[in-house]
C-alpha cells in the first residue's frame, strides 16, 4: 500500500516551524542576531501609532518603559521607607513621653498632645471604658463599653485597628472639638487580651485613613497604652 503523501510534500511539512519553536530557538541562542545587523534592520513590528518600527526601536521602547517602571517602584519604596521612619520616630517619642507620666489622665493627655502635632493627624482622642478601676480618675474621657459596642461592634469583636471614612455623627462622638472637619479615622483598640478603651485618630480628608493603610505602628501604640495604663489601675 502506497502513501498518499509524497516525499516532497512530507519534507515541506517537516520543515514548517511554529512561532513557539522560533521563540524557543531565539531564547536558547540569544547571540543569533550578532553580526546580523541587516536582518535586524529589515524586521519591523506594528506600532500603536500605526507606523511600523524596527525591532531595535521596539527594544529601546521596552527598555525605556521598564526603566520608568523601575524608577516609579524605587520612588514608592523610598517614600514608604521615609514614612516608616517618620512613624518610628513618632512612636518612640510617644513611648518615652508615656513612661514619664504617673496618672491615667496624664497618659491620655500626653498621647493626644503628642499625636496631634504629627503630620496627617488632625484630631486625637483617648476613650477609656468605664470601670471600677477608673471611677476615681478625673480628666480622662470614659464611655461605657456597651455604648461603644453598639456603635463600633466590629472593633470590639475583632480587636484590630480599623481605618475608614466616618460620618458627621461618628466624628462628633470621637472628636467633639473637631467634629465639623474630620472625615476619616483610625480606631485602635487599647489592648488585645484586656481591652481598656479606644485610641481614635482623625484626618480631614475622607480617604486618608482607609482599609489599605498599614496599621503596624498604631497597633503597637495601642499595646503600649494598654501596658502603661494597666500599671496605673491595677
């Protein structure tokens, strides 16, 4: 029985190359275009402008775009590093100030005074839960845990810092002195195992405190506040 495919047609078929094979070959032989300048000059690629460009021009364009992207990434990393350095300095100064205070009211006052001077913080409130341990403490704001549970249920349940936009009613409760201007807030629980209250930090911009914000330093400040306050009331 004879084959319907002639030797010539079989040979022609066997030499057909797919785009994947060509790409694989060029990857394995990156030196292929060395000393083939004329070939490089003849290869053209479509461009978004509608005009064809050479392969070399396309490579230059890609390298330029990658350089710009890398520069943007580097700038973002530098900005984040600068921001983290600033937060570290703020946190360090606050911790030192808190360790020097003797009373719960002074701790709350020092926290508010220290944080309110920092960039991006337009208002700050330390709100403690009412308890027998604090009944003789004056000049420190106290609210019932039940009231806070009704208004901030997820904060008390999850005991994790929350950053979000707030309405006028919430702003009036958290920041009575600045309620007309604050549009977003970070709500940080004071304590995890034993929650003593809430540290609220506000900003005039509605999107400044948002769900994507890193809260590591705020969480740390909340833990420090729990530690220094617990020492005074136990």
